[in-house]
C-alpha cells in the first residue's frame, strides 16, 4: 500500500480508512503501464489519456504527424513515474 498523508486520514475510523484505501488503490494508475504507453504509443498521446490529461492527449493527437509528440512521449516516459500517476 502506498504512503497516505496522515493529515488526510487522521480523524477517520477504521471502516472509513479501509474504504479510503480501497478507493485509492482502485484509482491509482500503474506506473509500468504508463511508461510503456509513453514509449510505444507516446506519439499519439495514449499515455496522456491514460493518466487523465485529455487536453494534452488531444494536443498530441493533433500533432502526431510530426516527430515532436514522439520525442515528448519518450521524455514523458522518464518523468512519468514521479509525476501524475499517483
């Protein structure tokens, strides 16, 4: 289980804490899948759609005919694990 800020969960009962943990794990994205999507389908912005950034995903799709989104996807693959997947 991931580290959860104690300030968010300080006043929760055990039932609320278990529900919160289950919902958190359900909403959390897998880092490996995000990185693989960025490497292999980054030129189409699939990794941006995966992490919930629909605007950037559409922007990547608009410029997929250039090489810029492919390079940006490779850069995103290195910075994604410490970014928005959690």
